[in-house]
């Protein structure tokens, strides 16, 4: 890896010098039409002007500024503007005006924790800020700055803050998939190392082009979709997440149109394309330019990779283009990944051995659990697999908690000394460290990292470990109306070793409109799910909860919140359409739904 610039300011100033008139970012309106665009030179000028505006409002280096932007390029100028002022950016979604009761609480929590000095947004949002302030007075305690109204000639007054690499660049508030959001303190040095690491594994060059629909307030969308293109100097095309979710074909059309080399997302995105893009739409695609199809942020399913490749190979997509990756906000982003032309590795693990915490090759397809490897580590990044209780280093082939040591590992959690010590300063039983404790379970095999699950989500039934994503995938396949990626398996009684429940979203469009017929279909779903889970895992479910469309608790980035789902199930606040429970664990999953049934009305 070549010598790194010291800060984000250095990165953009370099680009403004050598590619002043080159378009850096283009926003695709509705994911289709080219809208606003900005060159490196214009971005540098906008960033300097915003930095001056921050200073004029009394915001000083080290202060925090909340960034509230709709999809578009204004966010990018504001993010770099904070860097140019030495101000710590705090990216967040703007609350939905029609859903303030649901979207404001997280924003209020972030604003209170970050101890803000300013809020940056667009003129339209700033002009309507009173509606938010009325419900959340904390948002009225700081100046609001409409960055799209800042005059560009203010840039001439900018003075370089002379940042040190260890200065904070931004607070990445975690998505809250397993706990309340926490502000990860990412320094310029962390960020620059991780950008250099990504550049190394992706082998970017003069032909690289990026397309991204990912939310820019989250680590993958921000770093891979926005900052990596500036770091490596290649063009980036962005669209709103909703544009992709509403019509997945827009993503692959953009890759085709702009000959994109780098693009990706969580596993569900590839699955959505397989399910939603028809043959006629596929005929218009040409995906042979795509060489870095990164997949991360949630469990990577081998079936999804195979289905996507089979579906889009006729459009030029290559198997070796898949980049299964592992990363997390606490390590800035990338921890492990393959490189260009590395083919994805899939291990057919023996399910029984895996339940005992060991990785071995299955000799029978019926007992195999396919596991996708997330590549090796590099660039001074090291992964060790550790017994989470004794902190002893485990040998290759044995499952344990994933611990990470890397210059990319962030400085800790903002204003949270105890959790910073617990998570970022772990030491092995022999004293070696410090390491970042990820909370993820994994195993090393042939130098590659394989993620098997989340430590706090693992279900232990009669001494055997079961990963909830396995149960969820099995359940989702039992009935066409069950929505992929919208189920959660969880324990409902910590005192029992076999009290397992599962909640699944149901698509009403694939069910009868007649109440009596729909009730019969609910019974069929429950019976099929119970039978499949018992037959495949030997687990007798205590409860099956069928949820309304959109009823599954998820983070703002779309990650399942299993613990939140469990809590909502127990307190009765899940948006259920049907619930089956059985307090008798001896009852087997036969052909009828016995037990207590509740139909929502």
C-alpha cells in the first residue's frame, strides 16, 4: 500500500489539484435520470465555504455537527466541509415529517449523546425545522445552517485547520441491531487506513467506476459509496436507497449504463434482484464490467450468491466478481475480503459438528450447512478467534468470538469509557492485545474468515448451538407468502434451554382475501414452519408469530433486531396478524396446529 495522505482534507485537496474539472459525483434522480453533479474543484470550494460558515457561527475544531440531508450531493459537501473546519461530522437520517413519533426518538438520542454545536442541512429542511423542534426541543438548542445557501465566494476566507491524523473525523452511530446506538469515534487516521485497505483489496485503477444506492449515513454507503471514490480518484454515481428498493432493476441498469466496476450491498439486495427482475428486464443488462460486487453487513447466504450468478450470468455477471466481505463500524469498515479474481469460497460444513463449535467438511449433502468465507485479512489487520469466556486463543477450525487488531480500529465509543474499555481494549488470556471484541462468532479456515453468527443471538438448545439465520432461512422457504429476510428466531425464556420462537412477516398479497380461507392459510404456514424446524434442527418451537407487512423490527439500515423482536413478542407489542403458542415442549410438529392460537382482528 502506498503512503497515505494524513487526513480527509489532504485527500480532497489532492483531487482538487490533479482533477479539478473532473466530475467526482453524479446523483441519479429516481435512480434513472442524471441530476446534480459536482467536480472535485467545485467540491473543494463548497467544502471550504461550509467550513467558513461553521466558523462564523462559532463552531470550533473538535465540536460536533449533525448532518441531516435527504439523498443527494449536499451531504457530501457538508461532510467534507466539516473536515475542512476540523469539526466532527455526525451523519443521521432526517426524520420523516409524517412519522415523527417513530423517527424522532433515535435522532434525539443521537443529538443528546453527541453534544452538538450545529445542525447542517438543506434550505428546505432548515425552513421547516420548527416542526421538529416543537417535538424535540433539543434540536433547537444549536444553530441550523442551510449549506446549500452558503455563498461559494466564502471559500476564499478558509484557513487550513492543520489537523493531525488522530483527530476525529466523524461519529458513526451504530445501527442498533443488537443494542442502543453508540457513537463510534472514527479518526482521520482510521479512515485513511481503511480507505487504503479497501483500495488494496479492490485493486482500483483508472478504469474504476462506482454505483451506489446505499444510505450514506451508514459505514458501507459512506465509505464505499462516497469516500473511497475520492480516495482512489474514480467517478461515483449515487441514487437514493428508495430508488433501488422500489425498483431493483435501477441498480443494475446504472451499472450497465456507466460500466461500473464497483458496486454492492447487503445480501438481501442480491436476493431482491433475483426475485424482482424479470427476463425481459435482464435482456437489457450488460454486467461484464462489474468486478467488485461486494456483499456484507448481514449474513451472506451461499444460495443467494448461486441464484444471483445463475440469474445474471447471461447478462455477463461473473462468479469471481463476488466480494464477500466482513466489517463493522468499530473497525471503520473493512476487516477481511478477497481480491480481484479471487473466487468466493463456500464451505459445506457438517451441521452437527458446527453445533458443537467445530468446522468440518460434510460428507452428506443433507447434513451440510454452506458457509461463505469472507476472505483473508491484510494491510496490518489481524483476526484471532477467541473463547469469549476464557479469552483463550482458539485454533483454526474452532468457532469463537472474532477479535480484531488493526490501524482501522476506531478510538472507542463517544462518552462511554466503560464500554470502550470492554470492547476496544480486550486482551487474550496470555496478555496479548489490545483487540476489538466484535461480538460476532466466526472461524478461520485456510486463512479465510468465516462468520457463523452473532454471539448474543446464538440459540443453545440442549447443549447444541444453533444460529438464528439458519432457522430463519429454513422457515422462510416453507410458504410463498413468507417474506425473505424478514424473519427472526429468538429465545423467549432464559431459564429454559429449549424455549425458541420465530416471528415471520407475511405478504398479504399472496394470501386469500376471504377471512376463513386466510385463517386456514395461517394454520398451514405454522404447521409447515414447525415441522421443518423440528425435522432439520430437532427444535420444537414454543411459538410462531406471523407479522403484518413491515412489522419486523429492523434498524434504519435494514438489519434485523432480534432482541427487539423478542422483547416486543414478550410484551405483546409486535404487529401480529396471527400467533400460535404451545407451552408443552413435548408436543411434536405434526400435521395439525395444536396449542393456543390467537388471530389478530
